């Protein structure tokens, strides 16, 4: 297990899938995900088999609270490009309908700190990037405060409630993270 101050990141297990499905199906959460459809347990199991267990370009983790051992969310690196040394960030907190907490020392902040340190120091990645939609104020606030850079605006990139809206691409480079978040 990779450990931070309040959370640990561990491999997702089959027993976690019901929690993940429930959280991902929350309407407020789903509006922020690429997978916009409601998922059933079969969908979640297929994702687990294909990506978590068998895709070397995906490293997903359950976020576990250290004190209680309770799973509180999920995060990971997707679309890992081992040659270009970059990956897409996936992150959400399911506990108590938090989705994303933005304060330093919270679940999301600690999860990103642990995951990024692992990505940059152990996996030798150079960049972590992510796409969020303009309606995702919580992730925008978290990424800005954490020191990620808004690299681009993708115009009309997401169809939401009958209209197209923009999305943002955020990233952080290894040396930027290590400078800002040194131990």
C-alpha cells in the first residue's frame, strides 16, 4: 500500500466494485466523467477485468482511509504512455458525497500527493495530465491550488444538458510537483 498522511492507495479488489458502481452512478458525479451512462455491476466487472487487471496502461487504486480502513474513493493513472512518460489522472471521493474536497490535507489532496510521488519517483513519469469540464468547479479549484497548470481549453468538447461546453486540460510536470510538494 502507498501511504500518505490520511489515506492509503491499494489495488482495487472485486469487493470494491459495488462501492465504485454506486459512486459513479450518482448523477452529480456522472456529469463530470467521460462515461456518462449509468453502470450496472456487469459493466463495472468488465471494466475491472479489462483495465484494472489486464491493461498495462492503467493503474487504478482504491483510496482507503488509514484510520478506519474504509474505502473512500478511487484514483489512478490512465492512458499511460510509457515512451512519452505521461498519464491521465482519474480521481474522485465517494465517501459522504464529497466528490472532490479541495483543501490541503483532505482526501483528494493527499491522494494526489501520494499518486504523483509514486508516478514521478517510482514509475519515472514526466507529466500527469487530465481533462475536466468547465462545470467541474471543485476539480478546477483543487488543481489550481495544488499547482497544476491549465494548458488548454478545448472548445465545445462536451455535450451537457442539451448544449456543448468547453473542457480544460490541466497538467503538472515531475520537477514542478517535486519542487512544490517536497517533503
